[in-house]
């Protein structure tokens, strides 16, 4: 176990530690500058001499290319993604970015790196696929104002994607409540605007507005909780807060503070009852953006929850401090059930996916509850950290592979949206005849979401359920093997969460498979029988998702190793 | 992912790494041909030069054959097994182990021993020849235009299934490839799916073999339960392990093997699961050749041959005698029954179909007897016993080889006949509009004329000399005429059946059956040849038949020589083929010694009993049966027709016997027995009736229960959850105010809960 290496801003090792973020930052600058490079000149004051300074004026052909920003964003995000993966090759160094006085601001380790991987991976795919979503009417000076405007705002869209990625990675790295909040808001604001980006569409604008309003309320409550924690401990540092929690974690103030923080992040992961805006937002946003909300944004919420609940309010600190466990258990149960039941009757595929996303949030919360339960109850603890690492690995693995099949599903809908509309289940009708590749891909994404072997979704669900059951049975497992007699009354109550997950998975089969029925057996809608709009980028992204879904299902061991390294590096006292 | 490539090579062969290609090449060609066929259908280059995929298939099958031959050559140095396997682990991570979940291993490996080598050669060699034949047969028939790619795609998949089954290193993979073959047989038999009879035949073949497969899988599960693995390696070393075998119940093992044998009965079309085979003639003739000679039916024999280590185990001595008897008995019954039915068939291919059934039954009898000997004699230590066992086992396997070669040739030759008769018919009746529409089957006279019926042939020996020769040699091999092909192996099977009958009186029945069957074979094979090739043309069409094309001639030519040179194979010790190097190829004996030995062994056996038996068998199989046929069918050819010199004596003999001893067999032909035989002993009738009464009745009841009880409950659950879903979704009002209200409610709930606790 390596010790933390403290690095001051711009000191030794700073660039290596924050390489992905710096790449994103450079990409942001490029996105702002490059579209403005042109034949602009500068008149030296008092003279008639004009000096070429390449800024403004008539743009060059290459810099005015409306596809340019998309490529810059894709390459930037892709480079950041590759950088995070490469950093796993010879083990991630634990590096903390500290202020001059030695306060930790950001911490780079396996855990934060794996989440960066999720964010950048999802954003790369979404950015790449978005190339076929924004309309481009051509290049040149003879465009109408509308077209020019359309070309211009291409850059805006991708700038927002990059800021979103930057904000998310700050959340993953944060070791300080203030930094955490800044990252959270940077990412949130970017997503609010992304949801409402098509302001010509009424639905999109309305959805963005709602998402923004409800989101700001949740953020407000969360911020209030953070300030309560500060009021109580006099510090914003995670480690200071955690130490305080051990001493007097039973005070009402920190408990309520944590509760309010739960509201803020609960909105991000769309946990009941804070999930109401999510279906509207997903349905109103363009599909790639909805895909980001369902994968990257959700992972950001989960990492925030993990940090707040398992590091700051660590249940092992004090027995009474674990009241949030019960709370989280109830929320997870309600969330997964609500999501699945609402999805059952949904006739809009995007809303259906939104509710399925709510249900998956419930599964994740159940897993976090189980980790807490393991830490809390002495009688449950087996080999130190073993069960917690197993469950946490499962959570991380789930979030990684979710990018493949959730985002993939949204990208398929994105192609249909370009064709006109994807807001009814019947829009998928006859897809198997119109474009078999998309139909097969969509079907595989659906059954992976449902958890059918040997796909990635099955492996992740199996791991989560297996982990929870292991936590619930604890030491009893060995004794049962040895012939001990135990009943259901003896297992920890998180066992029931695992059971609820199984029942919910069974329910979810219905609506996932219905998509297949519509695609393969029903006729296309009136007037939508022709071929789908072209665009190789989105299909390439779908293919990548499809390969990942299949590959992670049959050969999960390498990725699992990465996830395990990440899980172990969350809390070093577990080893 | 890949846990490691375990190479447990007893014979070091660098070629082992290429062995998977034998299976993979045809398997990959399947989607390629299908895809290209869809894309380039009707494209002239695809149609004429690529033969709609036939050339791709040809290249692939030739590659498979070449690799197979190289592998076989490497194997011939000694008679141990070669093995090479790759394991793939699923759910393989320390994370799973912490949850007490062990990773699931999927391994595939290649296992080569003396049984594999034989079947590998038969399958890859015949698949290639049948492929060549198909190009001449399928691509010249206008009915098949623009859909031959489907044929070739399914064809290569079929071959891949057979080769995979032969090479696989475990019973599990054997079963997987076995099922691939089942699927392909369904697809190919139903190639003309627009014909109701073809669709029906395909269904029948699939369902009948499926009955056997159910038992096979039960047997495999029992094996798994006993040995904890289905790998040959593991199981075959376990049966030789004294401590392990002490914990195995031999009666359970016998049941497991017996259930697996039922699978083989289905696949190899033995009584009572034989009903699918004659109907399988609905497929194109190359498919019949493929199913009957190269692949499908041999699968069942291969499975039984694979069971040898159980019977040969020291620790199971005398325990599996009953099963050996059942194998031999099923063989004996089928041999006689199928031969009897073949007496009255008029369809050329149907005669061959029943002949296949009957000959396979011989092999089963041979295997059953060899198994009995292995199970009762102390063959692993006693040299004499050893010799007896491997000769018995080798005879059965050698008959498989001879039968496959001869039957492959016979089917292709029959295909050649049918093809030409069909063309001649077209030529006669569409003389004016020959180029207009070949596939017009709506016209009445098309329906009446049956190109496969022997009643429409006759006198073709002069018109199709090569085909007639091939058919003659093939028939002689199946009949077991001395010195030709199947003679060596059939004598071996009969001799061993009697040897066993002397030991165990129960075996008297199968031994009698194979002896009588020899005479019957002589009769129906001669009848088939004479009705087709000798005598005067029975119809106008038969008088106008022409010679076939080159693609069809090549395999006939090659196989004629393979069949005739069976004596060489016998000399090399094919009849002594068993897991021991002493009697194998490349032993100290040279070829001429081997031939001399075989000759003296067959014709001048020192043991009086076997000496007499040999000549009895020859007398009834080569004289009595054919003689009867000679007097009933055929006759001299039409005036002015000339035949090749080697067929002249037979035609003359036929004319002489026919003229002198011909008698009226109307009384027998119209008897009840004959009618029963023509109706295939009413098996289909009773099976259909049983299906209708029992299975259909049960299905109706189940459907009712399903509709009212199961569906009812599901519908209730569905409507229930849907209405809950409606309520839940109605809470998502679409108004941001309500959402904020819910957030507030949630926040307050959390607040009060935490407040209360704290």
C-alpha cells in the first residue's frame, strides 16, 4: 500500500496526476479559440497599417467547418479516456493536490480514476454520436442567418460537454466539500443547458426548465446540508469531518446535514422521491444527452454518495451514526420498485429507459446500504474489507458496463430521433426490417439491461446480488456449510434488498422484452418504412457499445481487476 | 480469459494446432456462402464461375481433407491418442471467489485416436467427393437455380458438424455437433420445402432423431453425475482406475450407456426409430449421399464405438453383457427387417435407404459382439483374447468404412441415373420449348412420371457405362461378393457373431439374423441393379437417357477404385484395427504378407467351424440371393446395345438365368406379407396413431390448462401491475411545482426521521 504523495499546484507530478483534466482544459480552450481563427487584421493605432493577427474576420475554410468542434471534443475526451485507462497499467499512484498549508483538495487514486474513465468514456461516445444529431446545412459565406447560427452553436454544444466532463471529474477527485460542490454544480449546470439545448423544441425547453428548477431546489438542500456539516465541524475537509464523526457522530446536526446531502445527490442518481424530473428531462433531451444523464451523471451522483456516506459518515465510526443505513435501505427499496412499476406501463421508450435508470439507481443504493451494513454490524464482519470490496467492485463494474448498454440504447433511439421521432414505442416498430443491425443491437442492450447471461448486465447484476447476500449472511456462511442451522430470521435485513432486486429484475423483463417484440414483430408506423438516416459515427458508437456489452459479459476478469483495485483504494483501512 | 493451452500430446504432432481448422473452415464458410449468395444472387459470375458457392465449399472441404490427411499420417506412427485443448473460463475473477462462486470452464479440445482417424478420413474424403458431385448435380438442375447457395451453406455446416463430432474431446461437444448435424439434416431434407412431402420428411427426421437425443442427453447427465466430467480423457482414465470404479455402480453405468445407445439408434436409424430414414430421400440426392454415407448415420456408430473403453475395462468385466446383447439384437432385427422391406421397393433411392439401414445394423451387430468379447474375455492380459477382441472391433469399423465408401458411390450413381432420366424426360416432353421453362411442374405429365422409380428404367447399362460400373461395384461391395469391398468386413462380422453365439446362446438370434441378412442383401442389391441397368428399357424415357457430366463422373470414378482396393486396406490390417500397435498399419508385416494372411484367414481358416461358416455365408450371400434375383429381373438388353467388356459376363449370365429359370412370382408379390412390406410393416401407421391418440390428446389438455390456468394467472398479474403502474405514473404530473413538493416531502421525511433518531 503506497502512501499519499502530496503535490502542490504546478509542482512536481502535478501534470502527471491531473493529466486527463488538463487535456479537457486544453480541449476547452481549443474549442473556444479554433472556430474564431480567421483572416482578421489589426490596425496599429494612428497608422493605416493592418497587421494580420488571425483572429476574427472571415474564417478559414477548415476553422469554419461546423463538424470541427465535434471532432475536437471527441478527440479531447477520447484522449482523456485513454489517459485514464493507461494510468491503470502500472498501478495508479496516490497523489493528493494540496494547498500551501497542506490541506487536501483533490485526491487521485484508483477509485477516482475509474470514475473518470466512466465519465470520459460515456462523453466520448455521446460526443461522437452527436455528430449526426446536430443539423449542418453546409459551409461557406452564403449561408442564411439560421444556418450560420446553427453552425455556430455546434461549438457551444461541445463546450458544454467538456465542462460537464470537467465538473464530473472534479467531483470524483474532490477531498473537500467546497471543491465537491463546485464540481457538482459545474457538471449540473452543463447538463441543464444540454437538456434544453434544442430550444426550438418546446418539449426540450420545458424539460430543461423543469430539470433546472427541481435540480436547483435539490442542490439548495444539499448545500444547506454541507453548510450544516461545516457549522458542526468547522472544516470542509473529508478527513477532518470523518474524524469528528467518530467522536460525536450522534449529534443531530451532522446527521441532518448528511440527510440533506443525501437529497442533493439523490436527485443526481434519481432516487425516489427526487426522481420526478428525470423522466421528463430524459424524454425532452436529445437522446445522446439523455444517455449522459443516465450513465455519467448518475455515476457522479453515486461517487458523491459513496464519499459522503462511506468516508465521512462512516458507519464503523459509531453505532448510532448508522441511522442513515435504514433510511438508504428504504429509499433503495422504494426507488427500484417505483422505477420498475412505472416503466411497466410506459409507452415512450425514452421515459421507459428513464424509469429503468431509476430502478438501477435503486439497485446501486441497495449495494451501498450493504457496504454500510457490513461496516456497522460486528457480527457480520468477515475478513476485513473483503465483503465491502466485493460489493463496491460490483457497483463500480455496474457503472462501467452501464455506459455500454444504457448509452447504446439511447444512441439507437438517437438514430430514430433523426428520422423524426422516438417518443412512442411504435416508433421502434419494424426496426428489424428497416435496419437489422440497429434492431439486434437494441435487443441485446435491452436483454443486457434485464440481466440475461452471458451479457455484461448479467455479470454486474450477479455481482451486486452476490455481494449483498454475502454481506447479509456474513460469518454464518461458513457455519451453514459446516452444518449449522440458521433461518431467515438470522440473516441481516439487507438480504431482503437482494430479494427485492431479484423480484424487480423479473418484473423488468416484461418491459425490456416488449421492445424486442415491437422491433421484430410489429409493422413500422405509417410513412416510416424507408431506410433510416445515414451517419456512420453514431453507428460506430453503437457498435462499440455492442462489442463492450458482449465482451464484458464473457470476459469480465480484466475489467473486474481494475474495479477491484479501485474499490480497494477507496478506504485504505479496509486492507 | 484463456486459462492456458493444455497440451497433453502423447504423439508429438505439430499439426495439432491446425486441427481446429478442419472444423472451423467449413463452419466459417457457412455464413460466408450464405451472405455472398444473398448479395450476388443472379450475378452471372457467381452463378457460372463460382457455381453459386459450390467452389467456395469445394475449396474449404479440400482444405479440410488435406489437413485431415496430414494429421492422419502423423497419427499412424503409433496407436495412442493425441489431445490438444483450450479452456475458456467464464466468471473468472477473485471477486467471484469471495462470493463462493467458482468460475465456469468451457473447454474445447481435439482428441484423436484410432477410431477418430477412421471416421475423420471417411467424413472428410466423402464430403469432398459429394461436394464435387453436387456441383454437377445441383447446378445443372433448373429447379435449384438461385438457391444453390443455401444448399452449399447448409452442406458445409453439415460437414463441419460431422468433423467436429469426430474430433471433439468430450461427450458434451460430441452432443453439440451431433445437434448441429440434426439441424442441418432438417434443413437439407426440407430443401424443397415448398413440397409438402419434403417438409413433412424434414419434420419427421428431426422429431424422430430428437426422441433418441432426449435419451442421449439423459445418459450424458448420468455420466456427468458419475464421473464429474464428460471429457474422454477423464472418463477413460477413470474406468481404468480401480479405486474410482469401486465407487461406481455398474448397473447405473449400464443404464447410462444404454440411454446413450438409444440416441445412437435414433441417429443411425435402427429399429424402432428407423422411420425417418426412407422419407429423408425427399432431399436432393447429394444430401442422401451425405446423410447415408459420410455423416449423419455414422454418428450413431461412432458414439457406440466410443463406448469401447467401458466394455474393455477390467473393473467392469461381465457387467455390461446385457447391453452388448441389446446392441447386437437391435442390429440383427434391423438387418433382416430393412432388407425385407427393400425387397419390394420400386424407388431406386428407397432401396438404397433400406440397404443403408440394414448395413448399419450389421455394424451394430458387429460392435455389440466386439463389446461382448471385450467385456467377457480377459483381453488386456491374454494375447489370444486380445487378438479376438480387436479383430471383432476392427471388423465392425472396417465395415463402416466399406459401407460408407460403397454407399456414397451408390447414392451418387443413383443420383446420376435419376438426373439423366429426369433430363431425358424433359427432353422428350419439352422438345419444342426446351429453353422456356424448366421448372414448370404444374403440368399433368410431370406429376405422373417418377424419375426415381425403377419401373421407368431398365437397360441403362449401355447408356451410362461408368454409372453402371460404379453401381455394380458398389452393389458387389454391399453384398459382400468375395474379394470386393465389404466382403472382408462382412465375413468378419458374421464370423464374430457366431463366435459369440457359441459363448452365449442369446446371441444365436443376431447371429442367425446377420447370416440370413447376407442372402437378403444379395437379393435386393442384385434386383436393384438388374431392374435399372439390365433388360430392355421399360419406358420411352429410359431409351433416351444420355451420359452424365464430368463433375458427376469424378467421384464415381474415384470411389470405384477405393471400393475395389479394399483388399489392400484389409492387407494393411484394417480388420485388425483396435487400440494396439501390434496389429496396426506399419507393423512389421508388409503389405503382401498382410494380403496373404487375410486371404488364407478368410478362405482357408484353420478352425473347421469358421471354415464352413465362411463358405456358407458366401454361398447364400453371393450365390443364392443374387441367383434368385437374376432369375426374376433383368434379361438381355435391347437389340444392338453394347456394354463395356467387364459388364458383359454379368449381362450374359443374367440373360441366361432369366431365360431358363424365370418363374412367376405374382403369388408372392400379391401376398399379405408383401403388402405389409410395401407399407413398411405399418410402423408409420402405428406411430402416427400413437401420436394422435396419446401425444396430441395430452397436448390438447395441456393447451387448455395453459390457456385457462397459467395464462389466466399471468393476465391477472399483468393487469394488476399495469394498473399500479398507471397510479404510479400519474404521480409524475409534469408540473415542476409538484416535483418540488415531492422533493420537499422527501426532505422533510428525512429530516424528521433523523431528528427523531438523534
